[in-house]
C-alpha cells in the first residue's frame, strides 16, 4: 500500500481539529490581556504572563514530537492520542479561566488566572505539534503545499470566529462587556465556554475521521527500515536520562541547514507577533479611545479627583476597545483565511520563498501603518448583525489588518512546507517539536524585555506595534538566506 493522494475533504478532515484549537487560542490572544488586567495585572507585567505560552511550547512540543514519532495506538494512531489529550486539558483550562474570582480562597484571582493560562498554553502545544506532523505523515510531498495551506485556512476560520465571539455576544446577544476590577465580563466568560466546547468537538472529528497509516505502511512509504525503528525504541528504553538529554542536544546541534536558516526568519516573525498580541489592546485603547494609562495598571493609581462618572465612562471605553481588538484580530484571521486559498497557487507558481518574503513585507509595513489611524471622530458602523458607534480611526485599522493577515497565513504554512522536505521522515515529529524553539524563543525574549522596551518608548504601547513592524520587515529580508531542499521521490502515486 502506497501513500495515496488525498481528496480535498480528506485533507480538510486531517486539520479540522486545528480549527477548534485555534478558536480557543484566538480567544486567549484577543482577551487574555484584558482579563489579566481586570484580575489585577499591571500593563508592565502583561508580557511576563504571556511568557506562559512560549515557555510551555519550548518544554512540551519537542517531548510530544519525539513521543508521537515512537507511538502507535490501534484506535487513535500515532498523533491522535496527543491531539485528543491536549484538547481535553485545554478545554478544562478554558472552562476554569473565567471563574478565577471564585478561587480566591485558594490563591489571588490573578495568579489562578495565570495558572489556567499556563494550563491552556501547555495543552494547546500538546495538541498543535502533532497536527503539524500529521499533515506530513498523511500527504505525499506533491500535496504538502495544499495540505499546509488548507490547515492555514482552517486555523484562520477558527481564529475569525474565536476573536469576534465576545464582540458578537455583546452587540448581538446583549451580554455585558464591562468588568469591575477582580471580575471577568459576561461576554468573555461565555465566549470561553463556547470556545472550549467547539475545541473538543472539532478535535474529536479529526481523530475519528482520519485513519493514520499503520506503522508498516508508513515506514514503507517513507523508505524507513522497521527494524531500525525497533532497535531505536529498544535502545531508548535502556538509555539514562543524561544519555537521552545528550542525544536530544545532538539533534538540535545537527539540525538540517534549512531549519537553522528558517530559525532566523522565525525569530523576527514571532517576536513581532508576540508584541502584537500583548500590546494591541492597551495600544488602541490609549491611542484611539483615549483611555488613560492608569486604567491599564494598578487601580490605586487612579487620581482621587477624577469623578466616578468619568471613571465609568473610561471603563466602558476600555471594554469597547477590548471588544474591537477581537474584531481586528478576527479581521486579520479572515484575510489570512482568504489568502490561504490563493497562496497554494501563488507558491506553486512563484515559489515558496518569494511568497513567504512578500507576505512578511506586507505584514511589517502594516504594523507601522497603525500610526496613521488616530482619528477620534465617532461614526456609525452597521455589520448587519449589529449597529454600533466606534471611532473612525479604529474602523480604519481594518486596512493594515489585510497585510497582517497575509503575513500570518504565510507564517502558518510556508515554513512548514519548506521544512518538511528537509527533515528525515523517521524524525519528523521530534524535529517539528524542536522547530517550535524558533517560535517559543523569540516570544520569551519579547516577554522578558517587553516592559523595558515599553519604558524606553515613553510608556506608549502604540510604539510597540511599530517595533513589531520593524521586526517583521527584518524577517522578510532574511527569507532570502534560506536554501530549500529538493526532495527525493519516494513511493508516492503521481496521479491527482
């Protein structure tokens, strides 16, 4: 039995669960800064809370990748057990996060919220990594551009709905988006409940609809000697922890050259993305809605001479700005989903590297363009499902979201399509996990130095978005140092 060409819907099923994972991840990205601020975090400490995601990725993904390479379960396959287990715990964290104030007897709500953030991020990483390897496992090389592009499309469909959900719950359903200090708003609470349910449902769909190749078929298609794998497992069982650690370090040091070159591009790409996720909410709240800085920090710093009615107005503006960030994030995810459809043809026509570089260039310019849209004039916006008033500058920010979305689509697909051809098939999972270092590392650095950079920029988060733009432009330039590996044809059918 040879690795066959899959139909569109079979490829869709392979990555459908990733849509639900990204639904939850997008909810977190768009709302967690606001949630943590309401629970007591200061704007300067936000980047430290956000370190949970990359730190968990740094630890979890290589372990999961290596384990899934050597796993086989007759019912759930190689990657399925990890996808399903990670989804369960991610959903648990999403159900508990909005209820942080209920656990104040155990620990401060802010710290419980941070703990749930770590649980969600660790679980998201357990689930995400096998999805990356699953595409390479299931598809012949000739379909991998298509496979990763469909995965990118599904990721962004989930992100669009997840990002916009609190806004919809506020403006269509009528749930409140205003939260007192120490509480989580009703719209965000219910969005997390819905997101957790969708995450579990979509992952179950992939696990039960995708039948992974059994070991003997997979090994035959990839040209792997089963006896070599058996010997590797037996040797691994006998090795001490220090020997395993040494072997892992050896894999990192001797990673394929293409992977090292992509790591440079990844550094600047993900440094930029981290700054956007952390600072967009306070950036547009202060820059466009004129929410004072003290509402993004310690409540004790609120001036005593400010009338309560004014504070309430500012809180309402802060809630509106937070909801609008969800719309902006939904916007870039929507544009990414649209671009994912045509990206397959563009990459096949012009090449992966030019597609990747131009996409990152547009993303970098778009971040810098945030500065152009400070217009406080209130205008009426009608989205058919709801009509509301919002500053004109906020509406105009949809324009740079086009470029950000194009960059995001490319970041989700092109590095993996390029990388998959450069990796040994028998170590696909662990190397995909190691590749996550290039995602987690820059985010950790951005998180550690974010507060320092913010102070250098005069405590103005809008300039953090500009820094993100410069970083993305550097990423675009470094794409051209990447040397692609031309794969050798191995036992795959050629017909479409």
